[in-house]
C-alpha cells in the first residue's frame, strides 16, 4: 500500500514523513530527485511503509515552488529575518525577496532583536516597506505571535536569513515546548555560528513553520538580467514613467527610477544594490553564451 505525506525533516538521506499525525522514517533510493533538487523538506512524497514505522520513498509529487536557499519546497510564506546583529546583509535579503517573488512565495521581512535596537527597523522600512510586510519582533517577549496570522488557513511558512538572526529563537517562542538549540555570534568574525544544521517543519496553530539553516550566500534563481527589474515592485510602479518600456534603469536616458532615487523617493542603497545585482546577472549571461 502506497501512502502520501510531507517531508518534515531531512538528515543525511533519512527523511521524516508526516501523514496526518503519524511520522514515518523513510529512505530514498539515490535516483529519486525532482527536477534539479533532491527530496527536500516541504516535499509531498509517496512512500511504501515497511515495518517498525519505516518506509521507502517512491516518488516526489510536483512542487508548487522551491527555494535553493534556504532549501525548501512548497511554502506559502517566507519570513526573511533581519536583526541588528549580525549586521544585516541587504544584498542577501534582496535576493531572497526576488527569489520569493519568482517562485510565488509571499515574503515577509521580520526584524528580530528589537529589544536591542530599532536601527534595523528603520533600515528595513526604507528599503522594503513598498514591497513586503515588515513585522518587528523580539524572541525575548511574546511578539513572535504576530507571525501566526501568516499561517491562517493552514499555510506553511519558512524562515530565511543569516546565521544568528534568531530564526530558531523565534520558533522556540512560538512553540514553548520545542526549545531547539540556539547559538551565538563569533566574537572574532561577528558572524553566526551556524547552529541549525537541518531544516525541520513544525505545526504552529493552523499551519506549519520550517526552521532552516542560516546562510550568507544566495543566487538569484532562473532570473534574466533584463527581467530582474520586474521582481522589484517599487521599481515597477515608478518605472511606468521611464521613456523606454524596457528600461533596465541603468544606462538608459529619461529613467523615472533614477529620477526617483535622485529625489529621495526610492532608497539610494536599494537602487545601487539593484544595479550591482543586474551587473552580476549580465556577467553570468556573458559566460553562458
Ligand atoms: N537580545 C536578543 N537576542 C536574541 C533574540 N533572538 C535571538 N537572540 C539570540 O541570538 C543568538 C542566535 O539565535 P538563534 O535562534 O540560534 O539564531 P538562528 O537564526 O537560528 O541561527 P542559525 O541556526 O545559526 O542559522 C542566540 O544567542 C539568541 O539567544 C532577540 O530577539 N533578542
Ligand atoms: Mg537556528
Ligand atoms: Zn528606467
């Protein structure tokens, strides 16, 4: 008898598959991959149960969407977590947001550690208020509850962000019985110590939340340089006023986006990062052909 379930944990080729309230520890024959990604947390799979709560994955069902960083499939919402420490990497944040739009995932910018400082709140608002919800929280009080409204109707959310921004701490705040391990920031590098090593999916209220591993590198997923601008909603709105409808807002004359930056209506840092990301894609494309 074949069963269906969702992969809630994946560690070294061993997958925990949830069907209703039952968890089955499954193995996957090496050949099972779906498109270019291995079986991953969030995947719906079919499996043949063996004895003793074990099983073998037979197939991966088509994905609604996927992200490579964090590695996850079939999510509705992505909580992109920023904090005053470690220092926010807005290039990383931009790229995660763009990949979310590309994959039809709702990104929410979550500013954590607001008990320490509100500087990141200001920065997040200047950069992202026009493109995503911004939710300010601290894992030290009950403000993480603000995230639960994104799970209503049984939606699945994942965390994304640099190591040590507090992803696991926020999940622990939502699920006091969980108390997964959290880590710190290395005094030497100022970076997180990569405490979470595997993604895991947890039921929270109506929906699910996936804790993920922190990362500091992220590539844009299947996005061409000339369409990059379409994934920045704030640029799309302002860009309606550019002289050329295909304006990339870089070298073209009479560019409404550049004008808006000059008037201070679009954040200069955000614009400069866009130009950098655009150039990176152009470089990549040159090497491809
Ligand atoms: N002051 C303060 N500290 C926090 C908050 N949230 C997390 N921390 C601390 O930040 C550190 C990192 O937290 P984690 O939850 O392990 O961070 P993470 O994002 O899961 O990190 P990785 O698993 O490495 O990706 C820990 O020392 C936490 O106690 C917060 O809201 N305020
Ligand atoms: Mg963690
Ligand atoms: Zn333009």
